[in-house]
C-alpha cells in the first residue's frame, strides 16, 4: 500500500473536521456562515473546510486582541511566566510534531521531511529563541546635557496583524508571532487560505501552553477580504507580512489610507547562486540542486538564477541536469520522495506558463519542462524539476519570481560581470558565492545587494540570524534581535533632577 492510500492517523483526522475561526481563545463561526475548501494538492482532493472570515470577523478578532492588550493579560504578566509559556509552546509543538508536520504536508504538498525540519521543528526553535529574549528586552539610559535623567522604554507596539503565505505556513507564522509575543504584543494571524490548518493548530497549542485568550487569534479567509480588512483596520498597530511584492504594495497603500500603521515586508526574490571555477564543485552542485529544488522551488530564497563561470558552465550544468532528471518526485508522505506537489493547480499553471515563456524566449530546456502526470501524480499538481541554460539576464525567467522548481543558468566571465548580473533584478533577498578564494568571497559579499549572502553553502537559517530583503524584496527583518525592533516602540523619558 502506498503512503498516499494508508489511512491518516486519528490524531491528524481530528484536525480535518470543518474548522472555525480562532478568536478569544475559542472556535467561532464566521458571521457569513461561508466556508473555504482546503485541498490536498498531491491528490487534488478535498481535505476539509475552514470558515471564510469577512471584515466583521476580522473586527471581532482585532477587538479580542485589543482587549487582551489593554487589560494587560499578557504583557502585564511576569516576564518569567511569559518566557515559560513561549517555551511551553515550543515543547508542545515538538510533542505533537508528527501530527503537525503531516497537516502541513497534506495542505501544502511538501514532503513530510520538509514539513518536519523546515516546519514544525524550525517553528519550535523560533519560540524557544524568543522565549530567551523576554527578560532581555530593555531600554537604555542616555547621558543628556543638563540636570536630567533620560532613559528609554521599549514598549510593545500593540495589536499586530500577521499576514503569512502558504509556502512555510508554520515557520513563517512563528517568525512573526514569537517575537511579537516576546515583546508583549497581541496578534491576529491571517494564514493563506490554501494552508490554514497548521495556523489553527498552533493557536490551540498556544492556548494549551498557557497563552491567555485573545492574545493570539486566527482568521482564516481570503487575502482580498480578510487580509485587506486587517491591513485597513484602524485599531491594528502593525502589519508583519511575508508574500508577493504585489501584495506588499497593496499593504503599504492600505496602511497609508488607514491609520499609518507600521508595516514590515518580506517579499519575493530571484536569488543569484554564483559558482566560480575554483569552488569545491561537488559541494556547489549539491548547493545549486537543493538551492532551487528545496520545497519544490516554492521558497522566497530559492537560488533560482544559477550564475556559472564560462570555464565550467557546460560540465556543471550538464551534471546538474542529470541529477535533476533522476530526482524522485511524488507522494509527499512517502519517505523516499525528494520533491512533492506544487501548492495548487493555479501555482502549477503559473510555473508552466513561465516554462513556456523560457522556451519562447530561446532558453535551452535541459530537463523537465512539463507537468508530471505519471501514475497517481496525475491527480495532483506536480512539475518535473526543470533546468534551463543559455538564459540571458533580461529574459523573463531570469527576472521574475517563478516560485517553482525551475532553474535559469546564466554564463559569466568575470567577478564584475557576475555582480552586475546578480544585482540586475528588482529583488535583493538572498544570494550565494562558491569559491575557495577568501578575498573574492568577501568582495562579492560586500558587492551583492541582498539581505543574505551564503558563502560555500545555501539556504542556511537560524532563529538568531536576521533575514529580510534589500530593494523590492522588502524591508524590516525577521529573526534575531533585529526582529524585536518591528514589535517595540521606543519612548524617551525625561526626569528633572
Ligand atoms: P500573496 O502575496 O497573494 O499571498 C500572501 C498572503 O497575503 C496570503 O495570506 C494572502 O491571502 C494574503 N493577501 C493576498 N492579497 C492580499 C491583500 N490585498 N491584502 C492583504 N492580504 C493579502 O501570494 P500568492 O499566494 O498570490 O502567491 C503569488 C506569488 O507570490 C508566488 O508565486 C510567489 O512568486 C510570491 N510569493 C512569495 C512568497 C515569499 O515567501 N516571499 C510567499 C508566497 C508567494 P490568500 O492566500 O488567502 O489570498
């Protein structure tokens, strides 16, 4: 029996009943009574439904968050208790990891292995990291002129609206919620309508861990209704967003047209992965391969532009394509699967549209390039790992974020040319350089306009290290101490002595 036909464990099935909104510590129906279908993209089947939140529901969630904030049910708690509760959330995520990872795999199409490592365990680590910050967020005393004591208070900004995407539903939710809670804020989370199940489970777990009602609320709904209502709400103090550049612009507009709430944006990327001839080419090959095919290419930091020095280009791209051809694509619940299904039919079609554009613009298709419909995969939304070579920097597939398993290989001849190509898109999220020349590595790290530069490695993340964009990849940082700046306001207090 394949993993796909094995009955799901009871612990998972329990969370596949029709789901409601999570407001003020309990499930609540949407005012409209409408629901949204959540589908399994690997099987094209209905998993369950969730409530379709409209503006009234968002308002109810914001009111619950506001009340908890003003009554200080969370921010007024002893810091050591808040630290313990955040730590408890991490412990409970780890305790329920099998069930939570399976939910994420089922709703997203990623492999169970990816849902575990880059999902549940990464989210748990993020809560632990920010648990450690609770008792360390503090102001400063400043030596001002005159007979005054001047000091600063770092206060929570208030009610945070977190709007997160479908590619790492749990991890990215944790990147917003954990620092917001560490700072004493209350949160309304709007997950993608494609992947709401992990977010609802997280809210339940947070309640079990001791988080008071109203401090974390989840509104499942569409972006243009629930997301927009949150972004325009006059009583939301901050929006923390990860998603497309297009939506990022809409959020800035919504903030400008409402209460000038703070906005931080982690947007798309078209990250260059640059390989010099002196690199450890086996390691670079592995880095290039997983740089694009991790999470089926649906990752903002994907190394979707492979810049290879002309001296090694043909051999390197040839080996990479051979490896991609052999990649095992299929049932995400099967441990032997390396790459699962794209998140939705629409996303698959979008990816196939980009592949078509690459062919039409004259890039050379080295492998893949089509939907994978072998066997059971015909029911789901699978795309074969795809490599293009002879890509020029201005082609659409070299400029736009595809968000799928499609690699564009570009030839370069000098470090200067590599920098020019690397910086030649509107994005600036991540990048990598492969070389044994330490001077070249540091020079490149300084010249590339991106929020992350990996040297002889790819896609490393740590809860302590900041992540975010340059240019139109956004602003503000997730993770590390820098994220705390997004969720605190600084107050200057003057005392005449
Ligand atoms: P979106 O930016 O539309 O979605 C991200 C989140 O924003 C979702 O929760 C979405 O809700 C919500 N949203 C959408 N429109 C609005 C709005 N007007 N106001 C408030 N919230 C809104 O990404 P898509 O899902 O449409 O994906 C499209 C492309 O975006 C991808 O192919 C990829 O290129 C890029 N992307 C980048 C991501 C990243 O990590 N940087 C993540 C996801 C996508 P809902 O899904 O319910 O509509």
